[in-house]
């Protein structure tokens, strides 16, 4: 973990869930943070939690935290990211492309067109746009790690998830191509593929219906945001010659999107 000391990590979708847990864990490990999200107030809470985690850790290095209110699905906002980063955090070492969501469980033919656009806009186009900002930076500095949040959904699609699964398959294809493009550089590209993780994600999927969201996790112990944060921080702490290309992480009682054992 000493490899994290003083590193600067930019996290999208940092206001909740995996992004927020990852911010706190990197801060604890002595990294500096640039936290991006649409919701400024939630982001502020995460920045405070991360600052506290850094302070409590007693680690001297790192602990600088900047928050940027950015919607990655908005091209004009993504274009301002570099300008908005405070000067002392300009040299980003790790990009965590975490922002993403699913809206609805509708079957093809009945899917809301705006939901299709929104999921692709954030999960795919936004992720690509942010990556395009940092790849030239990383190439110029001959340094960088890009961690994309894929999903089990990108490996095996399931009924009722056609659009979300397609967005995560796109993330996978994009990252695979990028890894090949960067093969002659020190820049690493990782894809984390979580299975069932209990966060706001499920509530958003069911459009705020908490009871429906909770049902997903009935009788099974899902992963937590902190579990995935641990994997992300571990990936970032590998020696520079080691690239964890993919990491498929499941709750012990899940074997596929539909193979779930419930007590
Ligand atoms: C989300 C995991 O199983 O809901 O990335 O598709 S799942």
C-alpha cells in the first residue's frame, strides 16, 4: 500500500456507492483525491469522510482532496475537467471510471427511449470522454492507471437488462482495445467486474422502489461497496509492471447473473 502514498486518484461517480467507498479507502492509504459527481452536496459529504479517514490513518502523505461537480454525460462539462483541477493535483496517476447506473428492468420493445440514451450517455459515452481527457496526459507523463467499472452484466447479459448489459459490454470492448493501444506504454488498463453489490444502484434501477431493490438481496449476502473499493485500491497498489487486466468479483453464493443461491 506504500505505493499509494502521494498518488493522485480521480474518481467519477464519487458521491455514493463504490465511488464513495473507494475515495475513503484511497484517502486512508495516503492518496490525494479528485472526486467527481453531479451531486455537489453528496460529494461534499464524501470529501469530508475521506478527509477524516486520512487524518485518522495518521499517514503524512496525500490527503489533498478536490471536488468537481461534473456530469460525465455532458461533453461541455467533461471538457472543463482539466482546467478545474487545482494546480497541485494536476498530475493524475489513477483514473477510476466508476460513474454508471441502470434505469428500469423493462423488456425490449417497451424500454423508455430516454433511459436508453441516459444509460449510454453516462456508462459509455461519458466513460469514453473522461478517458480521452486523460490518455494524452498519461502518455505525455509515461504514467497512469485506468480502472474501469465493468460488471458481470458485461460478461453475461440477462433478460430485463438489455441496455445496461450492452453498456457494460461496451465498456469491456473499449477497455480491451485501449489496453492493446497502450501495450507499448507504462499505462495500465484494468476492468473490475462486480457481481451483486448492495448500493443505491439497485434503488436507482427500480426507480426509487426500495422494497423492490431490497428483494434483489433477499437471502443472499451481497458484496458491499467497501468490498469493491478494496479490490480497486489493491489493483492500484500493484507494482508498476503488474497489470490486473480483469477482476471478476462475486458474492460467494452468486455464480452468474441468474445463478444465485438464496437461504
Ligand atoms: C451490476 C450487477 O448483477 O445488477 O453491475 O447486473 S448486476
